[in-house]
């Protein structure tokens, strides 16, 4: 099956906004992440399994408002006993469905139901502040949060501090609205869509 991005015909590459007379490292980089495995893991309330002993791709399930990660996989805390697994390993579901049994966990493949936009640059958090009510000043690499951006529900995953890189997740059906809101917020600083 071929995956078609929600932004396939919308996302335009190039330089936009106030980019003139700025060095490449002063311009925000905007990109879409595609071809990732995404699944939600939810522990049932009546489960007696200790999730601290379970690992996905050698990663522990993260604590509240945190993310655990390696080069291939990120596990994002979404709420109590609820995690989002995002990986470049497209066959990870086979492993997860064996480790997390149906009696204790609900596993849902969300790979084709999310739009993912990455914002990179020193002013990435300023872009988020333009449409998000959440105070993100203290959030750093490995932190995550759920909020809204111009009315679109998003999950925010802070990928790195140097360079500052933030990943936004939204439902696929809101992908176009999120893209237009984010790209509009980037115009003031100048951005390069890659």
C-alpha cells in the first residue's frame, strides 16, 4: 500500500517570508515527517502488569510529560498509562503486539492517521507561542505536551535543543489547517520548507 501524506499537494518547498539578508542558520526550517510507524499503547485500568518492566526497541515507557528515544524510535507520554510510539522501524508492530498482550493493553496502529510537522531553528519555540496557549519556555529535549495550535489539537515533542527542533502531531484531517497556521506563523522570521 502506498502512503499519501495529508500535505502531499499542499506542502511547498522553498524560501518564504522574511528570509532575505539572513544566514541559513537564522532561518526556520519547516518539514513534514512521513513514512513513520505510529501506534498508541494504552494500559487497561484493571491490568496488574508493571509497565516499568516493559521495553519497546530497548526503550522504557516514559514518565509523565517525557519522551524516551533512540536513533530509530521515540515513545511519547500521552497521559496516564497511555503512550505514542513513533519509529522509523515500520515492522515494529509485530514486536509490540507480542509484548503487550490483549488482556492488559490496547494497541492501535495510527501510522496513516497523523500529520507530522517539524520546526527547526533558534526561533522554533516563538513560532509555537504564536498559536499555542501552553507555556513552553521551560520545555527541553525529551519533553512533550498536548495542547492546541490555532484551535487544532496537537502533541508537541521536543526533539533537540541544539539545534532547537520541535515536532508537532495532529490528526490527519486537520493537517492542512495546521500546516497553514504553522507556515503563516513562520513568515515573520523567514522559513525554508524542505
